[in-house]
C-alpha cells in the first residue's frame, strides 16, 4: 500500500492514483459494454408480445395441472436412458481425461513444447462447445438415439475433468514424489505411489461433480434427438400435451434432486 502525506501526517492508501484510474476505467468499459449489449438485445426483442405474458403463463399453468399421472409408465425407460447416458458418459470421459490431464500438467508432461500444448488444445476444444451442439453434430453423424447423446456427454466432459485434474496434479507435494524417486523407483512406480495417492480425493470429487452436471445436461439432449427423457418432453411439447409436460418436468426434477443427494453424500464421504 502506498503512503502519502496529508496535513503533515502520513496516510496509508489501499491503491495508488494510477491503480484507481485503471479501476474506474475498467468499470467504465464494463458499463459501456453492458449498455451496448442491452441496446442490441432490446432492438431485437418484440416488446409488444410481453403485454400478455402473465395471461399466457396462467393459461399454460391451468392446462398443465394436474399432471397426467397415468403417463408415468411410459417414462421409466426414458429416465433410465437419461441416467445411463450421464453415468456412462462420465465414466468414458474420465477414462479419456486422465491421460490428457497428465500430459497437460507441467510436472508430469513428457514435453512442455509439444505434448502439453496438444493436451491443452484438447481440453479447450472439448470445453468450448456445448453438449447440445455436440449432440446436434453427432445425431447427424451416427443418427438419433442414446448413443449420440452418450458420445456428446463424454466429449463435453473430457475438457472439464482434465482441466480440474491437471490443476490438482500441478498442486501436489513434490516431497513425496522425490522420496519415492530416491528409492530408485521407475517412472511408473513414482506415478502410482507418489502422484496418484495425492490426487485421488480430487479425482473422486471431480468425477462425482461432473456426473451431477451430466444428469442435468442429459435431460435436455433429447430435444435435439439424442434420446432420453428429453425426447419424450419434445414429443409432448410438439402436440401441446401440457399435462404430460408437467409430469415430465416433475420426473426430471426428481431425478436431478436424487443425483444431487447422491453426489452430496459421496463428496461428504470423500472430504
């Protein structure tokens, strides 16, 4: 903190004048970006259609209640597909993310100039595209169904898991690694006994956290033809079967709550 004199007394300031101007300048730039973005959105919004939003909500709500409970028997298999898609997608992603993470971490990569940039490219490219877009592409390639959704979930999860895992690898204690290496252990033994035990809690937490996210994402992939309960939701929306829609939303909510409960229990056990 800089010190300045005021009325003959030394006063400590949190920031210099230059840093204060930079801070205010950043706030001004952010405000300008917000105003321009809001103006762009406002110009392309049909505000006259917002006049009867309340009436439409009440109308749809009255049509959607009560839910069509008899339709529940047709949702057991789709919700199973959704959970299986999320679970298998997470497992496949973790299998692929582990070697990518070791290649991306500075302290384990075989080459910082060739292998690490390639691994980082995989992480960035898989994380930058949303699961719905991956699903759209894969539906066009392999056809509609759960398999397309499974691959989309897997690809999307690789970058997420690998990024968090390689950061955990870089934060390990080198003391334990050096102790294992000093015994004459091979590189594989150093990894198994010096690195893996230190990152296992982080790995388990990442796996459970990503599985929880994938349950949410897999519920909507059916909207683009990737199977699961989202496909039932899209079919019901197409025919304006609002009681079925409300029931499907309740089932999705229940599945997400169960997944959140399981992940919380597992994370609590790990911590």
